């Protein structure tokens, strides 16, 4: 009977805004991220079981849809695959699907090159993407911020049939990306490590961008279509040209913990009615509707 009370107390403390911000940001973020990354990759079922026990003290970790039931490292659990058909894909050609599981954050129309990370906290796409010309192609378009919690499925997928042309890797910090930090740290996404995936949608040749943003304890992004692991010590090149054609729902890569993906689409794309702040979405569900003339 004491265990549930202990869990409640720990989770209550973790949800205290001041304490949460202090413990997850006012620490040596990069050093802690590197250390946890190394620890998570140690292959030891006993150590993994202990780390997962500690992890579960703070979050509800549900592995019911995981492809395997046990893991030899925490990294293997973080980057787990799912059972076949665990994430049904919206097959409609006029729908851009969610590339990942996540909680919907700020979203809406891109106006004057500006979007929001939280109410009253704007940032510019030019700074996020590292290029003002790249930002201009999305003026008047739509954006959605998807936050992945540590317990979620961490792989991300193609939101539609795409031709991926380039990845821009931007080194940076590892601030926490939870709502508490987003309400306190200006332009947070523009400060953190991130990869900007530039692609063209097969039908209509529309530009699409996916921006996986790293965070504390997660500063490695694996992309299947480029033969590098993007991490804090990655030496470059920062602009990686590629020519990869992927199908809707095809796996693109993974985070090594939990973080954020920002989805950008040009003018004419409309957000799905299910996209509401705080709503939880799953990979494969409708995120945006393509312009009517392309259906």
C-alpha cells in the first residue's frame, strides 16, 4: 500500500513547475545528456530492469504494443519497434499523417515567418531552420508541434509519399522541451540541437519540412536515409544532401529518448479537425489536409 503513495508523491514533485524546471534545466544539461546516453546503451538485462524500474516511478510506461517484451538495454526500450498494425495508417491520398506519436502543442498558421512555442513566446522559422529563404516557402502555411514524452514510441515516419532532398543539422543546447520550459525559455527550439529534414511531397511537389528537436537526455537522432548518427559531437557536414524516396508511413528514424517534432507545410494545407492543443495523436492519424485540387 505504501508503493502507490510513494509513486504519487514522486510524480507530484516532478509536476511542480519550479522544481521540474530546476531539476531538468539548471543542471549541466549537455554533460548529463552524454552520460545518460552512454549508460542507456550498456547491454545488461539486470541494469536495464533497474533503470526501467526507476523510469516507471515517474511515468506510466506501457509496452503492450511493443514488438518484444524484454530488453537488454534502456536504449533498446527507448527505440523499440511496435507490433505489426499497432499504428493504422490513414490511407487517404489527401491526408498528411502524423509522423510520430505525440501530444499536440502550439499549431496554426505561419504568419510573417513567425510561429509559437507557447502562448506569448514566438520564434521565427528562419532561425529554427537556419535559413530565411527556406522559411519563406512556408509563409501562409501551417505548422504543428508534436511533443514526445519519454514513455512514448520514439520512432518517426514519413507523413506522406516524399522525396527527401536534404538534411540540415544544427548543433545546439539540450533544454527540456516540456510545457514548463517552453513557458520560460524564449526561442527554445531555436537554441536546441535539431535536424531539419527538407522534402517534397510526391503529388503536387509541395515542400514539406520535419524538424526533430533534441532535448535534455536526448541528443542523438538516427535517420535511416543518411549514413550518420546526428549527435552533439557530430563533426559535420551540417548540410547533408540526399535523394531518398519514401512512402507514406515508412520509418524515417528515431530519437533516443523523447523530444519534439515540428511539422511544416506550405500555404493551402489545412489542419485536421482533431489537431487540438493537448490532444494526443498517434503515428498514422490525420494531421493535415492537402489542397483540394491535389486530391
